[in-house]
C-alpha cells in the first residue's frame, strides 16, 4: 500500500523530460477527459462540460499548505460570480487520500479531478505548487498564477476580455517547489532510501508514522553503512530522515521549540538501534563532522566512529536548502531520491533563493538567507555566494552588491495540517 502511495505521489513531484507539449499562457487547451471526479454531480466528464465562462484549473495537493489556504478565497470568488466562473481542482494523489481530505471539510464544493496517472497534469508541468491555470470560454489560457493572487478585480478584467501580458505571476513566498524525479523514477531502488521516502510522506501528510519509526529503529548500523554505498544515497536517506523526524517531533510537542538548543542537540531519534540528535544528522553525517557554530570553518577533531562510518565523503552546500527544521524560514519539504538528487537539489536551491534572496538594484545591496551566513564556509564565502545568485539570474552579472544576511524567522511552521 505504501509503495503504491509513494509511487503515485512521486508522479506528482516529477517534472520529467518528455516530448509531450507543455501548455503556456496564450495556448488553447485541447479538450481532455476527466475519468474520475470526486465531489461532483458526475463521476466522469471532460473539460468542455466542466468549464464556464472563466474556468480556474487549480493544481492542488493535500500536502500543499498554500493550496489549502487559498481555497476559501476561491470559494468566495465562485459565489460572487455564480454561473460565470468554475473552479476545478486537479490532483495526482490517490483517491483514498482525497476522500479523506473531503470528509474532513464540510461544505467543500469544488470538484476534484483524480489524475493519478498524471495524464492531465503532465500537459501543464507545474514547476511549483500552488499552480493555477485560468482559461476563457474558448479554452485559451489567459493567466497562469497562484490561487491566492486571484482577486475580484482580476476576475472582472478577465470577464471583459482584458488579458494580461504573457507572463507567469506565481507568488514565490507562497509556493512549494516540486522536486524533479527524472526518467519516471517514482521510488528509489535502494530499499533504505525508499523507507525514508515513505516515512517522509507519512510525516508530511499527517499519517501515523509509528510503523516507520519502528522500522528506522530496527535497522542496524552495519546495514546503513553497507546499504548506503555512495554520497547520493546517503544524502537522500539522511535528508528524508531529518525532515521526517523534525515534523514528527514538533507535531507531537510544538513547545519543544521554546528551547531550540535542547531540541536540536537532544538524542531523541532512534535509527539503527542508536540514539541520534538532529545535529548529529545535520552536522555530523551530512556536513561531514563540521562544528555547528564555526561558520563552517572547523571540523571536529575527534569524530566518533559511528559518524565516520555513516557520513558523506564530500559536503554539499545545497543540503542547506533541503533540510527543514520546522521554522518559517526553513526550506519547504521535498522527497529526495539518490537517482536524481543532483537535479533535485539544484531545483531546491533555485526555488529557495528565488524566494528568499533580496536584491536592491538602487541601493546595490543583496540580502541572503540567514543560513548562508551561519554556514558561509560551506558556500565558499561571499564571493561564491554572489556567483551562485548570478547564475540563478537573481543578480545581474555585472553587479557587485554589498551582501548582508536576512533575519531568520523561527516561527513554527509545520505542514502537518491534516487532522
């Protein structure tokens, strides 16, 4: 069951190389079949019978917090423009999960197209969620945005045929990056990593994680040592494990954040029959024995044998854009796969920096995420940081701004919202 669940979920998070046309603003959408529809008067239909004068196709996930928060706003708009706009949700999650979501929400009126085979979603290839496509009565895409950015004023403009320039206006602060799984690899072929992926999915979506915690505890260190044979496998396993345990620990006890030092240093995780802290995973294994508060410049003089046996061979600065510590300023959670982890980490890096880095051309200043300041040696210092944001197009190539580091927001921001 869990393997099926993960496989279906990973079809969501994969934007893969394909010859299939990907729709963009200005394109006319071909009519498509919706073979499985929940929460509607019919259980199957097609786009032409579902649409209205203005149709909002909202690509949606029960795990996507911004998607959920935008639903009341969409409902208000649909009621305001009754008979003139139609909101249709599209999800690739399994039907049972969507039914559970619907059951917990009384008065939820939107139809949900169950697209577990990714047949519809692949044609739109959402780079991040929320991702909302707006079409007119002729099936022409008149906007690509996020649901929370749609207002009564914008709907009025669409109603009179006023179409914005062909640009995608996604709200970076409200989006969750979708980590690419290339070549349709839905679940890792490494059984240890697959376990960490299943654990992470359960933790993020609010399912019972006890069985996974027991499986993680029941492993032995020799299996971890021999079963994770390279850095890609180690990074995928330990990033997934870190993120899953963080979600579980803070969901069980949100007050633990009142003493963050204790929270990160306490041995409250059991993997392979041994006690670990979150710091053990982050700084010992993933950062290869770096001293936590040394800006990344110093390593441990006498690391434990367990740490040396399990840690990566080479530190990868991109892990800082993958580890989620439960705070508002943490990178969003994703599900990592060793087969494509380089592409995944590149996407995570770009998504986080595009949302967090602040370049002021007039003042010639660049504000970077606090984590880059805390671990600046991991990033190669400010010179390398500047090169990185230039490569991502955040700062012009010829600019030489003054770099500072933004304040970190430690407000608790868990994604385990499903009750």
